């Protein structure tokens, strides 16, 4: 039997990857709002703070959406109502610690986005589903804690917190090269 000691100093740490990924919708004007996707991950605080700062500097509205996996279609109306109530309570619990960061831009909306059943929101999010959701609520900038896949057809990557990309959103809404 092997015992693990919590006081070991030589334990490897996981490499820190970028915690904020910003995208713009492909083929849409840049005058829309900001959509912050929260996935109940550690990076949600960074996403909420970045979305609040971006919306405050550009004067846009923020919509915070909590991403959940869909359980599929329900024929029973009571089960559908119970699921909706459960997701609303879970979404409020995920959103509650980040309300101050999101309120930096003024009033914000909250919503729930249901992802396809086989999606794992901890690793990557479906670009098509989020692009359709963003278009439905009128947002043109999508900020997530994990990358979107595939990103080329529906959304264009704008910003990576690690500095790996060379473009960042400008307060005027256009993309300018970073110097």
C-alpha cells in the first residue's frame, strides 16, 4: 500500500495555460455585447473580470451565461420543469461569486446555455452552439475559460491571456496589432 504525504515539496505542478480566451463572431458587426461563458472552473473569475473590464471600456452590455451539458429532450413536462429549476439554481450558484466583477460594466444579464450531451465543458466548448447562442442574444464578443472548437468557421480568436496571439480587442471594437 502506498501512502501519499500532502507535505511533499517536489510534487510537479500543472503548467499554467491561458485562462481567458476571447473570440468574435465571424461575419457580424462589432457593435454587439459581450458574452462571458462560465463553466464552474477556477478560471471563471478571470473570465468575469476580463468581460467586466472589456464591457466597461467599450460601453457594451455583458451577458453572463453558465454552460451546462444538456440531458436531452424530455417528454414529461414535470421533469422538464424540474430540470429547468435545478439548472437555474446551479447557474445562480456558479454566477454568485462573480457578480462584482461583472457589475463593473453596469447592469448585466445572466442566462444558461445548454451544450450538446457529449460535450465536456472542462476541456473545450462547441463553437457552433456558442455562436448561435451569442447571435440569439446579440453578442459579438465571446469570452470563455477554455478554447472553442472548431474556431475558424463560426468564431475568430482575438485574445489569449498568455500573449500567444498578436491581436487584442481595441475599445473602439476594431482589432489592432499589439506592440
